[in-house]
C-alpha cells in the first residue's frame, strides 16, 4: 500500500487528540476507502474513521468517547446526553451498555429534525448544559469539567496553571444530575447504580440536584429517585456498586460499606471490608467482592505472586475473625452478574432480609451518613 502523507497526518492528529478522523476532501475520502478495503482503516460511525489496530486497542467506553469527541467537532451545537454523557464524565458502568454503538443527544420537546440512525434523541423540556474540556498537557490530554455552557466567555478565557491551554476538544453534555436521571430511567437498577455511586464519590452531584431535575421533569422519575435514595459515595468501584444493587433488589438489608475492623492482638492492623451486616442476634457478616485483578494485576498485588496474595488473604480472614466477624462471604463479578450464586451465598450465611427487619431500611445522604 502506497504511503499517503496527508492521510497519515490526519490519522496521527486524531489519535493524539483521542478522537476519530474525518477526511475533508474527496482525495482523502478515496484514500480512506482503499484502506477500509484492505483492513487498515475502520469506519467507526457515519463520517468517522480510525486506524483499525488503534481502534481495537480501545475499550467500548473509550471508543464511544472517541466518536463523541469527533461529533462534537462536526456538530458543535449538539448536547450529548444519557449514556454518552456518562461516558464523557467517565462514570462507572458496564461496557456492555454500548452494545448497539448508539450516541445519545438531548432534544427540546417538539423538535422534529431527523438524524442519522446511530443517533438517539432524549427529550427534555429544559436542559442544563455543561462542558467537558480537553486540553493538551506535557504528557497527553487533560480533562476539565465545567458547569458552564460551551459558549460561555469564561471558557474562551480559561487558564490552567496560569497559562492558556491548547484546547483539543470541547464537548457539551447534560449536567451530571440530568445525565443520571436520564440513565436511571433508561437502564435497570443494577446497571444504573454504579453511575450514581461514582458520581457521588467524585462529588459531581448531590441528592438535592437529582431531586430538582426530577421535579422539573414531566416524566415519572420514581426509578431515578430510588437510585438517588441508595446512592453511596463509599462504593469504591463499579463492581461493588453492581454487587450492592443485586443485594438490594433481592430484598436483603442494605449493608454498611467500607467498615474498618482492628485485630485486637495486633491493634496496628486495620482491615477495611467491602460490605458488613450487624444482625439483631449479634452476628457480624462480611461480604468481600473479589476482582481478578487483585490476583494477577501487578499494580494491585504490589508485584507479589498469587500464593503470597492468597496467604495475605488468609491472614486477613484470621484477623477479621479475631475482631469479632462471624461469617465471611466471598463473591466476584461473574457470580454477581448471574445473581443466583451470590443470592444463594447470602441466604446460606443468614444475611437478614428487609421484610424480616424493617428497621434496617434507612436512607443515606450524599455523604453516606444515615438519616
């Protein structure tokens, strides 16, 4: 295949700025078609392309972000919403939600303009527009979330570290609260709770802001309000949020999160657990959500081998039992998604049910404190 310097520059610029490329001339479009046929280039969306090897190296969420950044340059007046806004905010959620490769944009009620079939409109009577700004740093691309519309003069005059940054992408999105409400109405409780938890953990939203969006909506927002009720910033990752969603939907008492136990024989050793229940009969039940990464990812294992990690887990369990823990349950992502294996373990361990102990059911505020 002959080298095409102009196309190579276009591709390199797109990859450096974390987006797809769009050939602006007929000559470049013909060159792209040749490279699509031989597999060097992939069509990622309408009028959007990427080098195939580069595209395959991206996870589904990052692929979606590349497409959105590209579209925001082609159509700067579009405001991205729903799952697309959640992707730009980098909230926690299952990548499987991107299975149909759809981009979501907001639309004021009554607008009838047609769009490409890969675009899905979310209707809203009012929309608060915020902006995700991407700018070049010495090591790559930085991001800055601004509670301002992209046309705000403050964005044009923004400085970072006392200097005016080289802006690479400006992406208008719905506010975090509106994004969560839209996703809460579209997706199941177990798929949406990780988004709510991660937004609360990063202090992007408050319960009051979600309620305000729901108050202004003409749609039944009960599903979003339920998610706001259970939203907890103490959930450390999407897997833990997914696990807690299954626990809640199965009718078990909502566990306390990130509780710390101290080994009485070694007071300097503290063990923080993912989930804990203190039962009326005095038992303490702990549930640990294990990710494969804790056994194989060097950054998670401090470069210890698997046997060393297993030995540390056994020492941890012994310390927890000395601290008064009655039962330790372990689960993982696969058991959580299948639901039944996790629910069976909870039943066998005697985790209390809400219907049996109604006083356990309580609200938490955005800081995770009982109200």
